[in-house]
C-alpha cells in the first residue's frame, strides 16, 4: 500500500464528499416535502420507535464492521465469519425488538407503536446482511459504488414516502421510506460486489477480531445512550408532538451531517492505514482532513443556525416555529460533534478500542447528565444540554488521545478553534441580516444572509497565518483530486 493507494483514498474522499452532499440535498428535500404532507405527531411516532430501532442497529453490528474495516489484513474466511455473525445478530435483534413491542408501547403509552415497531424491525435484517458487504467495498476502495447505492436508495425511498403521504397513510410513509432505502441499498451493493461468503468456520484469527469488535460495540453502546437520551426523555415526558418539533430540528442538522460523516469513516480509516504502511505521518494527513471537514461542517451549521428564523418556515412551512430555537442551539453541538468524529477516527486507526471504551465510559454519562439537567427547562433546555455535552466531549477526547496515542492535541485543538471562531462570526453576521431584513422576501433574505455570513467566515479564516497555510494545503489537495495522474506526470 503506497502512493497510488493513498491517492485512491484521497479520490475516494472526494467522491464521498460529493455523495454526502447529494444525500444531504435529498434529506433536505425530504424534510421540505414530507413536513408539508405529514404532521408533527407523525414524525413523533416514528421518532419514538427509532430510539429502539437505533439500539437494535447497535446490537446488529456491535463493532464487527468497524473491526473488519480497521484490520490490517482481512482474509476471505475472516470476512465470511464476520458476515454470518452480523447476519445472525441482525436477525436476533429484529426478533427481540418485535417481542419487546408491548414494553415499548407501555413506555410511551401509545398503541400505534404496536404495528410500527415490528414493521421497522425488518429494516435491521436488510441492513445487517449488507454490513460486511459495505466493508468489502470500502477495503477495496470502491467508494463510487457505495455512494451511488446510497443516493439511489435515498431517492427511491423518498419517492415512495411522498406517494404514500399523499395517499393519506401518515406515519406509514416514513416507515416505508426506511424499509425501501435499506432493501435497495442491499440489492445494489451486493449486485455490485458479487461477493459470496464462505461457510462459517471457527478460528482463522476471527477471535481477535471479535474481541476488538466487542470493545468497539460497548463504546458504541455508550454513544447510543448519549445520542438517544434527548429523544427518549422528550418522548416520555412531553409526548409525540413536541418530539416531532425536536425531531425536525434534529433531522435538519445531525442527520445530514451523519450522511457525510458516517461514509467518510469508510474512506478515512483505509487511507490512514495506507499512509501508515507507506511510512507517512498519519497525524499530518489527519490534520488536513480535520481542517477541511471542520470548515465545511462549521459553515453548514453556522449558516443554518444564523438563518433559522427564515429557513424553518421556508423549508417546513407554517406551524413549525417551535423548531427554530431548538435548531439554533443544536447547530452548536453539531460543530463539536463533527470535530469529535476526527478524534474517533484516530482511536479506530490506532486500534485503541479499549481506550475508546474507557473514554466513552467517562464522557457519555457526563453528556447524558447534561441532557437530563437541560430537560428540566423543556425542548430548548434539552438542546442546550446536548450542545454543552458536545462542547465538553471534544477537548476531553483530544486530551485522552494525547495521553494514550501521542496525538498532537494542541494542533488539532487549534485547527478546530480556527474553524469554530470563524463560523461563529459568520453565523452571527447571517443572523443579523435575517433579523434586520426578515420581513422581506424569504428566499432573497436567505441567499443574501448566507452570502454575507460566508464572506465574513472566509475573511476570518484568511486573517490568521496558520489558517491561511491550511487553506493553501487544502486547495492543493483538492487540485490533486481533480488532476489525472497522467497530467501530473506530464
């Protein structure tokens, strides 16, 4: 694994960014269209079920795909064993979830969940079968196939949801959207990969992978508890309609971010491994990745937060005003979540599964405590608790990585602070424009405010020497992505 493979990883990053942008646009279109066809109560019902679906997803994987992706060498037999383990866990998780439906109905005191939960359990089986297929495509750096399958699945899922919502089927449109996306993704990726698993055989080095996967799985279990504490608390204490308002803000921010960050994991880990095998400094490469990602995500969150009072009515239509302050606060937490993703990649690349688990055992209960305290002050309080939790987690994981893996924490912290301060200035400028001219044409104000905010953020970034240096390096990397190898040789 040398220079050509690292270059392939860089191109894969470009492909994934384009694909992530495409799925974000689809997600925004989904929010705009379905929010006008469905009610907050419809979204709240599915959000209640989604907490337990997400838990079943966690059991379905329990770190197996991540362990397989991170492994320096993965034989076909090992990959096959991971496939059968993933499939078995997925079927088991779906069965347990279905049998637990009466308990879930009792928790939320909503009988509609008795049909929604079993229907959504089938999504777990389809995605579980495809987990190791995605790992195989990522390890062979076939990122285009991953991106195309994701985009097509999202488009078809949205199309089906729109048809069913217009037919008056309410929350069933959202359930069918999720099922369609999972089945289409599996069909395309398996057809592209044409990988056939061998029958399960004990041994062959699979035990080491399973031990590593277990540690990742336990760490992810704690992350799950943190990420779903807000939804669970709101659903139990406030009910479906307030949860629907919160869910729309969450979908406008963190779900699109996940569409970008989750696929990037499939690119970054193999690319860092290639750099390590080539004798390169993986931290310098990760710093460049962090700067590009931080600037991109901070810009997105800053513009959304600053323009929320104009953006929400424009995207969701009338009746969603309660979403505006929640959206503005969640955007702050989203910035730090993006920065923490880079640290997470460092944990995985260095094979520090045990240390990741230990870090999560400290940081995740702390985050849940912040969210619980914030819930005393309603919807916005929950969002504030989440934002504070994410703000505390980022410096903590940098310190942890410095201690256990020798990470150059100061340089990563400086990178993150440059992007967040610039984003705060840009988001503030966007908010001022929206406040002053908010009663004018919404589309014109939105475009103008984003243009002003983006300009302010760019000026702030270029004002610092270190930031200018990172910008030049990032532009150089992007030029290499779009330049053919033969052109470079010429």
